[in-house]
């Protein structure tokens, strides 16, 4: 074995790869409590928006987990097989896209066919939504910066995901705020239904976008 071979094997991981992995890990850690807290809120309240939000956050957490695992696997070494990397990224994209579409359709049926009556306590969900707007907006700009510096399909998908997450959290926040202020009013009822429909449409549109976004993945084989 030559000296060059040894040097190649011990070549340090590029800084942008470390930054991407750290950002994905931070996303995973900060997203983990969301489904749990919103799930607890479902036992305290009966908001269809919270139910839709719980399923959305669970699907997103799985998407971030898969993205983190695949990113780490495909960046362990500089000579990782490009064809295998492409297959792994497509597998993740298809799985996430299908999961989000199914979740969105299920939540649309819940919102339209099983509207809830008394809303109960929606404060836990409201707090998570407010924190989500702040955190997700920061992650959107962070992923966009990393992807622009070193184009990568996984980072690009996370940028799009967090952009949509911040917008949807804003809708959820407004809906739950109205419910919290005036739970028995007609406005609360309609805002709750509208919030659920928006979340559902977001899941479907994002899922379709992921399924159709194979072109970007193909161009990132060498990133």
C-alpha cells in the first residue's frame, strides 16, 4: 500500500460536510419533542388542527431522521459510490413523499368529515407552533446557505421542508390562537377547520413536490 493511499484514507472530513451533519442533527433533536408535546395536547383538547399538526410533525420527524442517516452514510468517505448515493437519496425521497401525501389525505378527511365540537385546551399546541415559527425559519435560512455553498440534494430538500414548515406553523399558530382566545365562537370553529385543511394541503403538495423532485437529486450525485 502506497503512502498516497494512506493519506487518502485518513483525509479529514470537509468542513461543509460536518456543518451539514451538525445542522441535520440539530434539526432532529429540536424536532423530536414536537410530536410528543402536541400529542399530549390532544388529550387535553379536541382540536382537529392539533390532530393534523401531530401527524404532520411525526411525518416530518421521520423525514429528518431518514435524511440525517442517509447524509451520514453517503458522506463517510469521499469515494462513496455515486450510483449507490443516488439510489439512497431516491429511496428516502420516495418514502418521505408517499408518507406525507398519505398523511395529508388522511387529515383532510378528518377535518372535513369529523369536525370537533368543544376544543378544550390548545395551549400546548399553540406554544409548539410559536416556537416552530421561530426555529423553522432559522433552519430554513441555515439549510439554504449550506446548499448554496455546496449543492446537495438532501440539504436542498431540507431547505424546502423548513420553508414550508415555517409557513404552516404560522397558519397553525393563528388558528390555535383564535381557538384559545374564543373557543366557543363560530370563528374558532371555522379557523380550526381552515387550519386543518391548510396543514393537509401542505402535506399533499410537499409530498408531491418531493416525489417530482428527482431532477435535483440526479444533479447532486457529485456533491
